[in-house]
C-alpha cells in the first residue's frame, strides 16, 4: 500500500474515531428535555388542579434532573466512543429511536389509556395498543438502520440531529403555549385543610355530614343481609334506599351539596370556579353562619379556591407552598411520565394512584393536615381527644369510604387486596364507630346527622351505575327502635329544602315531600371516561329506581 493510501486510510480511521461532540450534545439535551422538562410540565399544565404544588415548586427539581441526565448521556456517548466508535453509533441511534418512540407513544397512542384512579387495569383489553407499540419500535429501528446503510452514519447522524432539534423546538413551543392557555405559570396559594376542631362538638346543637365516598346503595343492601346489626347501629336513622346523586364524581357532588347549583360541564378552570362559587355563595352556609355555628370543612378532593367564605371554616388556612419531598415526588413523577410515554409493556411498571401526589408533602405531620383515609379517621375516632362547648357546630367530614383501590377489610384494617363489598362494610363500620363516640361524649341526641355517599359505584365500570349513593339521616333528638327504610324517589336535588327542615327540627321521615310509590324523572349529570382522551359530561334523566342503569337516558 502506498504512503498516500496509508495516509488516506489513517485519516478515515481518525474521522471514524473522532468524537462528534455537537451531535452528542444535541442528543443529550433533547432526550433530557423530553424526559424532564416537556413531559412533566405537559402533564402538569393539563392537570394542574390535581396537584397541590405549582410550576415554581417543580422547576428547580426538573431543571436539575435535566442537567444531570444530559451530562450522563453525554458522558455515556463520550466513553462509548473511546471504547469503540461502533458502540457510540449504536448508542446514538438507540437514543434517537427512544426519543421518537416516546414522542409517538405519548402523543398518538396513549389516548386509549384508562385513568389512574386506583382501579385495576385490564391490560389484555389494550392488545391493539400493544401491537401498535411494537410496530412503532420496529419501524423506527428499521428506518434508522436503512438510513445508516444507505447514506452512512455521518450523514445519518446529521439528519437525526436536525430532526431531534426541530421536534424539540415544536414541543417547547407546544408546552409553553399550553402553560399560558391553562394559566399554568400562576403561583398557587397553599390551602391547608387541617384537623383543627374536627372533634370539637356542641352541647347545644350540631349539624354533621359524614360523607363515605363511593358507597353504593345496591351493594350496601347486600351487606345489610349479612349484617343485621346495622339495623341497631343506625336505629334512629331513616335509610333512603332510592336516593339518586346528581353527579357521579366527588368534585361536583360535594359542591352541589352546599349550593344546589348545577355544573353543566366545561374545562378545569370552569370546574374550579364552580367549586369555589358553590362554597362562597352557599345559602346553607350563610344560614348556619348567621345562626352562630362554628364551621368545619374536612375535605381534600373538592377543595375550592380562595374566598372569604372558605376561610370562615375554622380548619382551613392559607400558607405558602411547602418544599416538595423530592424522593417521593421523583418516584411519582417518573411513573406518571412512564405511564403516558413509555411503550405499553413498560407502562405496567408505571401505574401510580394519582392521590399519591396529593399527599406528597413534608408538612403533613407538622401542619396536622387532614387526610381522608378510613383507618386514619377511625384511629382518631378511637384515640383523639374530643371536646364539647356550648357553641353550635357544623361539620362536613369526607372519608375515603369504598373508593378504589380496595385496601380495607370489613373492619377498616389495611390489607393488600380487599374487595369492594369489604370496603363498603369498612365504611359502615367506621360510621358506626363514629356514632358510638358521639353517644359517649353526650352530643348524639342534639345532633342532626347525615351519613351519605357522594355518589355510587359500579364494579363493572358502567358510568351510569354511579348514581345510587347510600343516604342515612337522623333528625334532632330523633329516636327509633330500628332503622327505618324508605323507597321515596329522592335526589340530591331535594337536599337544600331537606337541610332547612332538619335545621328547624323536623325528623328524618319528613324532610322530603316525595313518598314511596311516587313516579318521578330525576335529573343528573354523568361523567363518561372510558379512557384519558374521552372524558365528557352528559345530562341524563333517571326514569326509574336508583341503581337501575337501564332507566338512565341521555338528554338530547
């Protein structure tokens, strides 16, 4: 071989071994941008009401992750090139393929994903998604391999570099626009719901609403057959077993209890405003406040925005956003991002219950925060110090009840895997223990007590099947020998008048004008949510008994 040929070959070898620092930097920055800036903030901006923290709480953590990940990928590429140029090429191409795969998965294939609300996911029902997920990976790998073979790696690397930059620029504009449109850059005020006054009661008069989430009337009646003791536990109550809720979700049902005003759908900002206005303009709360009641609001799912009324609740305070518990935050955020953007078979490892983010705060113990877990509330009922005074008291207490995931046995002990019926039984057990405590401290008789679910539940995931909540009510100084049953066709729509009658001393049998045997069409709104991309409200009418999904008709 001539000297000229040797020099030419040496130059080619040197070029192959030369580290392409610009292309490596682009890959490092774009992949890190996608994972730790675009994906988390796109999720936050589109669901900001679900999180207690704000953009400014996240930005420092995610910027640090962005820089750290970019440095790691860059170092990996540099070292791989030192080991062998072929290894560098393989890793570079793999990184580019992962970027485009995540983008396609999250923006085009993830629309059929079930909501992360604690229910078990039937992965077999997503078999079509799995096929497309595998197909996307195969096509991307094939495309990159063909590109490298046809035009060689150096030119292919340049093309991939500009593709990564171009798509990242589009994603940056998209996420900033979404943040602006959804008011995602606004600073949040931290609203603290603590336990202040939770167990303070009046020797004069109490109005108590205990909401046991998602306890369905049909399943309760099954449990009633197995637990005849319920008739004695609630012997002073009337159980309205034909009650219909006006909504199928907590975030609309709780505000409706206060206001009787309908929410007819809209974006998250409209929903937030509805919740705030329902508390702020509540005739019931105005009436109770004017009568000198202390007000307590122990609820974390339908928390309103700032208003003068909100801070009239003795246990609701305003404070700055606390520091995020970084390890817990990273674990939850990584799973949320993975559930949206990872290929389907990796999503199985990324399932997270969205409520985990709600409690992701270091200040839970320090600020004596109220959380609605059944076992925590029961422990407080058994062990907290109860106090009495002459001041009249109103309290709304909302506990987990029979909400998914089912993690309680019949006595509200935590278990790995419970059943829905056991969760219903646990809810009723907690309510019965609470009543016993009110009797022990001598404030039961002088209390108006409602024990109710905010909506029902369907184990078959039929949205219309969530309209049959349990509803027990005891009037002031009301007594009985056995729990009364009523089949009157009543609705949450009747509650404003019922509350007025209860406050005026009318017993539980006289709070509704509807009687057994009456026929009635009852208005409601159903939230349909087959998956994350198809969530919408429908106005419906129930033309039969509560719990009969065949009698629920959409209003055209």
